[in-house]
């Protein structure tokens, strides 16, 4: 079962959260980070895991 990580952060910490996310993804983890979620804020958003390259 793959490990999934939710990164919670304050708005002013978004850049640090992105760096942490990139490190985790590079090491094979699936990461949810709201600042890389294009669906967040849309009415049809139901929540999902996001993984970037």
C-alpha cells in the first residue's frame, strides 16, 4: 500500500511546503498539497491526492 502524505501549512509557509512536497515525491510518496491542487476551490471539488513530477 503506497504511503500518502497530507501537508498542512500556513499561507506564509507555502514555499517551504512545496520544497518538502517535492522531496517526498522524489522519494516515491504520494503527496497532497493544496497549493498544487488546481481543483481546490471549484464547486465540483470532492478531494483527491495530487502528485507532481
